C-alpha cells in the first residue's frame, strides 16, 4: 500500500520509523518543506525495511503543490504530520486526488487576525461557549465531501487526541454500560535540563497552554482562565505532579460521540519554572501571532521565539524520565458504579534509543502510524470524516501493545476531585 507522509519533524520521524516496522506499508513517500530532513531520515532507515522509500519537497499550504505530487505518486492514504495549519489544504488535495486522509491535530488558523477567519471564530465562540483557537467544525464540515468521494478522513490519531479517545471507546465496550465522567491526565515527568523549552512545536504548544481552559459539563462548555484549576496527582512511574485544567480537542469529539457523558476534563502537568517563563513571555508579547514592525521589517513574535528556543527534535538525547498519559473513567456497569484508569507509561531515553526522538514525539508518532495502518489495511473503513473513538477500539489497542505503547488498566484508581 502506498503511503504519503507530509512533514518530517519530531512526530513524523517516529511515525515513519514505525511505518517501516509494519509490512502493510510497501511504498512510502516522505514529503516536507525541507527535503534535506526527509533525505537524512530515509537514508538512516533504508537498510531496515523492505518498503520502497522516496522523498520530495512540498508546500502543504498550497493545494496545487500537494496535488502535483499526489497525482504522480498516487497514494492510497496521506498521513498529515505537518502542522494543524495545513489540515484543510491537505484534505482538499486528498479529495482532488482520491486519497484517504489521516492527521493528529485539528485545524488551527495560522493568522488569527485574518478578519474572515475571526468573524467565523467569534460566531463559534458565542454559539459553542469556548474560545480555543482550534475546533473540529472546520474539518467536520468535510463530511459530505468525503462521503461523496467514498474516502475516509481519520482525525486525531496521536496520543491526546488519539489513544485517549480509543481508551474511551475501549472502556465503553468492555467495562461500562455508561461512562459518566472522563478525566484525561497527561503527565510529562521528563527533564531536558534547559531552563525553558517546549516538547513539541513551540507555536502550537505555547498557544495551547496560554489559552483559557475549559471542560464539558452537563451538555455545555465551562470556561476557565488559563491555569485556573490546579490539582495534584501521584502518577505511576513518575510520582507526584501539579497538573492544570486545559481545553483540549478530544473533549469536543468525545462530548459528541460518547452518549450519556456528564463531564469531560483534561489536565496536563507543568512545573513552576515552565509556567513562570511562559507567563513572562506572554506578558511581554512574545507569544503574539500578529506581525510587528522591527527595524524596518515585519516579524511575528512567536515565530521569532521559536527560532530562539531549542528545537524540540534536539531534546531527545538530553531528556530523562517518563511520561504517563491516560484516562480515568467513572460510570455504571450492571447497575453498579465503577471506576477504571487506563494509561501508558513511556520512558524518554528508551524512545530516544529506538527512534532518535523523545517520548512526546514517540507517544504521538506511534499512534499516528497505527491509525494510518487501520485505514491502510481496511481494518477501519467507511466513507466520511471520523474521529478515532467511532471505530472498533480492539485492533488499535492490540497494536499499541505491539508497537511500543503498552497500556495498563487500574480498576481501583485514585480519583481527581
Ligand atoms: N495528538 C497528539 O497527541 C499530538 C501531540 C504532539 C503533536 N501533535 C501534532 O503533530 C504534528 C507534528 O508535530 P511536530 O512536533 O512533529 O512538529 P514539527 O517538529 O514542527 O514538524 C512539523 C513538520 O512539518 C513541516 N511543515 C511545516 N509547514 C509545512 C508546509 N507548509 N509544507 C510542508 N511541510 C511543512 C515542517 O517542515 P520544516 O522541517 O521545514 O520546518 C516539519 O518537518 C502537529 O500537527 C502537532 O500539533 C499531536
């Protein structure tokens, strides 16, 4: 089966490593903005696989650049591990060229000051009640087009969203008649030794963390100030950590797809030093996305900041410690209350030894490959736009164990108040 991977950053590196271990992928084209990165990766991996690998330059902001390449390569499926800014152009190109589409993050506009985008965004904030700059409406709007084309678009197959959503489908299938409360806990106990760095793309990461939090309760969104809700949790493999409630994209799709759910929250751990740096950068305007004039030229503050910060891809060799990501579910089985916690513990150094990337890229890249393989092998199929929790979770859960993200179920977890 022919796979085209778009992007060659941290997540792509792991996803491509893992594609090479899966015989369903027989031909892989790695296409990104900087072809030299694709060439270097292909060179490193060529001896490890029977799959034929080629590389190309592509500008994924332009549909024509994508379709030119797709018309030549004729991929069965396209895995988008570039940035969320490119989701819609890549979906358009897939429709034009008859390819299935897979990604790990929902659409986000690159220029949030664009008046046309802002008008739609402000209407959505009023109607839906949350102010995050990203949401699923843009991609769910492609439902009829993918249906009519007989193609599948699989949205959000990273860890969160992705594995957390599959954990939810699995819990509902095997442990509950109804799930009422979902707490998604994302803990990174890794230490890279820098005073400040982000574990994945700084623009995407800092925007997410500095925005208002929100959670889903009794059929509507409740919005909080950034970092307003804090809890402590003792994570298996990591220990006690502070965690903060954030808005996160899988809350939106789980609220739609999990019947009877009463509340969905998402918590992520942050150290005090990270938060102090981030607040300071925000207060001085360094997280801004609108261009400013500097010495006669335009610069975008957050892009300039990205150039100063360590490249997330370079954190691998320095990062030690573990991640622990999972979901605590509370609900009803056979008329009785039940609580379970499904989670994965991943070691940064082990990930680095295997793929050259740290655990944050690893925990996203492995499920990116697994979701793509579900579509490539026909294990998951259907025409239209889907989130991962809409399919049978069992083959995906099996693949997580096989490809490096084994999970555990704790049937008596400590709950989050
Ligand atoms: N669901 C999850 O759990 C989860 C977790 C983490 C990340 N993610 C998502 O995973 C994706 C990749 O993250 P990452 O950390 O790997 O980011 P990254 O290291 O910044 O890599 C992004 C890659 O996309 C390429 N790219 C950017 N703009 C492009 C364009 N216009 N045309 C072609 N290629 C382009 C970049 O090219 P250059 O090399 O030229 O810069 C780079 O190779 C993001 O969408 C992120 O939001 C999801």
